[in-house]
């Protein structure tokens, strides 16, 4: 965690791994009194607590801009996996510590909405987001689209030698070449693995389980977190992974990592990565300010250019979007996301208990 230079305010960026951090967070969340009305008290500093699954490059790009527009706002950001956010918000339901959930899979947000963990709020840009990318009761909205693709080390592996589609990953020649980000804590990986089960036969997950068992046989190891994944792939401890297109591009272009991607020939699960206001947020007004800021059309174009985000807003002129996005053909896998949301927990528990680390046996 570092304090941003030149600012009196600070935000926290870090995976919540200890009771000490939990205590700090709880204390921080409880100090904001009358948060929903704090916007009416000009003499009081507003506070905003955000749980995010966003890459640190994204956080460091956006939060300073928001703070600049809102100089009286104290912003605290805690970074963790999308699934971890769901579990934490669920655990804090009786006494919410976060105000805004920034970055969650469609499945996780649907589950949160069903469990009454998200506020129903209709932002000003609501009509510019297609129905398929938002909750019908305004409890969450998709911020961007994340195609889940095949990632490879472009120094160690030529593009023509990389897998062209999902089933190619099962080829014995890729044994011990694949490193996977730890699945259960990652919304991205849960989506990819659940999609692999769904594409085989959602009504009979045994076929998908068998597919994942073969993938496990080719998997060298499961990385603890994205940072660990990038380190291992960069060191060529493995040459292949499965990950979202945006983060691959961020690592390639901003961090100069030797990474590239293959868009699977049969299509990719295109994850709707969304946001929502936590039910019972102590600083709801501040959360709504961030909500509106985050979806500003000019910011969306800027983030597409700088951070390789694919916006969900349909009222943005294609001519204003960067060349990389204009030339990208998004071929989706045919997925029923409601079924995925319903089955994901069951499927992933089975994978963890019966498949992980057992594919070669």
C-alpha cells in the first residue's frame, strides 16, 4: 500500500489476507456517520469505500481523476478477487463496510442481487446499457465486456504453435506448459471453467468435468493470484494460461510483458464485468457520484484507449474508439448466464474436491 504523492488523501490497495486488515477496514467503514446525507454537509469530508477486482493499473488511472473532481472525498479502495468480494459483502450484510462494488462477474453480481446484497438504483446512463448487460431491477450494471481467451508467452511460443481453440489445450504436447490462476478465488477463472462445463453439456456436467480433468492433467500448477501468474509466465515456468483479454493487453502494453492472446476459434465466454452499490451503504451519495463518474462516455473512450476496456455503453460513436477495438471481432460462446450463475458454485466445488490436482491419476 502506498500513499499517492501530492495528496493528503489515500486509498488502500491490497488483498485482504489478515485479521488485522479486516479490523482496519471495519474501523474505517464505521467512522462515516450519516453517509447517505453527507453530501448535504459541505463542511464534512465525504468517504467512499470501494471493493474492487480491478487491476492496479486501472485503479491507479481512475481513482486520482475521481479524487481530483471530488476534492472533499476520502476514497479507500481494497482489491481482491471477484468471488472474494461476493463472500465478503455477504459476510458483512448485517453491517456493510463497503459502499461500492467495482468489478464483478455477471454470475457473482446476479448471485449478490438474488441475496439482496445490492441496492436498486437507476443511474442517468441506464438507457444506454443494453438489457443483456444489466440487472432488470437496476441492482447492477455492466461496465465493460471481458472476452476470456487463451494467453501465451510470445517469447517462448510462436503464435502458430499456440492452441487455436479450447480443445487444443488438451493436446499432450502442452502437458506442464499451462499455469492457471487459482480458480475458486477468481471470478474470471470460475467463469472460464464453468463455461467449459456448459459448452460440453449443462444438463450433464459429467462431460465438462471430464474435459476439466484432462486440462488439469496438462496444468503444471495453480498460481495464487494474478501477480504470481504473470511472474511465472514471464519466467517461462509455463507458456500458456487462460485469462481475460483486457488484463493480457495491460500486461503486454503497459508492463511490457512478453504476453499475447489467441481468441478461440469456436468463440469465447464474454464476461459482463459490472458494478453495483452495496445494500445499506453508509456512503450511498458518494457511491452514486463514483457510479456516474465511472460511466462517463468520455472516460469510457479514454479507458478503451489507455486500458483496453470494451465499454457496454451503446451511445459511444465507434469512430471515437481506438483502432485495436474497432478491429476486434467478438465471437461469443452461446451461454445461458442465468444457468451459469445457478450452477457455478456446485460445479466449482466439484472441481475443487474431485478434479484439481488429480487429472494425471
